[in-house]
């Protein structure tokens, strides 16, 4: 296991909900923007959501706005992704990532995030 570990994925039906958790081990998240990305087979890694170090500002991909919510608990070193009204096109491996520098600006580019988890599979059946 690496410094970031995702959990909470699974096989669900369309319109179901899931809550993903990203837990840090030996790595501080407190002063870093965090993000969730996803990658489906044969596709590039895609930005899903990001959150600033204080948990005040968030940003979402258009495809998940209104359905997904990112949050964090700095005291516990965790980041969450609440996913509602899931669709088959949400099927992917979901990965959390830590921004490359402290207090860095949130971005949608995977290149700006340095530390990654291994991912958790989310499969949505129709």
C-alpha cells in the first residue's frame, strides 16, 4: 500500500449511491489541495472533483456536478467522495491524489498532483 489508500468502491445499480474514502498513511493532507480522478478501461485519466486545503472551495467536472460531493476531514487525514444517482458511464477506477505543493491552487490536471493512491473500482450496471 502507498501513502494514499482508497476504499468504498463496488458494484451497484444505476441510481444507487456510494461513498468513497481516501485515507492517508504517513502523509499529511492538511495543507494540500486534494482531488479525485477516475480512469475507465482504454480511456485517459479524468478529473472528477477537487477540494482546497481548508475544505471551503470545491470544483467538479461537469459530468458529475449535482451528483457528487467531495469533502475532507483533516483531523483524520481523509478525503471523501459522495456519489449519488450513479450512471453506467461513471464506471471506472477512482483514484485520490494530493497536490504537488502545499497551499497550491486547485487544478483539474493530473500532472499537478504528485501523490496517488492505487484506486478503487466502481462499477455501475444499468
